[in-house]
C-alpha cells in the first residue's frame, strides 16, 4: 500500500533531485512499521519510479538512507516523532546527497558535478516531506490514532 502511495504521489511535487513526497512516505513507514520496512518500501518505490517515470538513480540514493535513519532514530529515541524526521533529513539531505555524487558522476557519467551538488535540493525536499510527515503523525498521535495503526501494522510501540 505504501509503495503504491509513494509511486502515485511522487510526480505531484517532483522536480529533478527534489521529491518531498518520497520523504513523507519514508517517515510515515519508518514510524508505523520500522526501519527495515521503510528501507524495502524505499527501494521498491524507487525502482518503480525509475522504470516507469524515467527517474535517474537519484530515486534510490535519495530515498533509502533517509528511510532507514528515520526508523533507527525513531527507535533509538524511544518513539519521539521529531527524531524520525531528523533521521530523514540527515539520511537523505546529507548522506544520500553525498552518495549520489559518485553514482551520478561515475556510473551515469555526469562529470560536471561537485561533491555537494545534491545537498541543497535533497535537504530542502527532505525538510518539506519530513515536516509534513511530522505534522501528520503528531496529529495522529494527539487524536489517539497512531498507536492503533502501529499495532495493526506490527510496528514497535513506545509509552
């Protein structure tokens, strides 16, 4: 379900190297189901986006690191939603952006790139997506909906 959602909403706000909706889905899956589900969701979504929409490998490098780090920081903080969002921004905006450099330069052949070329766009996109996810999840938490959804999806609960 989350893969389908990620693929369908991806083109809504996407420009090259800037896909905030992918980061929204990353944080939501990381909180609801955990880091490994977020990783698998990110990989499958990115592969579908690359094959169907012609997106470069940035779809993978810009999605998987944030997804995993969002889930890991959410768990390490014992369920603090802000840490899931921070994990997404650090994982995507910094780690994913820097990993994108060698992928695009050496594998795809874009020799005109600098090491930190993708950091601004990846950081802005992940801030937007993670921010929207934080607001949505915080609202779910305040209304008492978050815990039952996590329970139904097999996520880890924190009190």
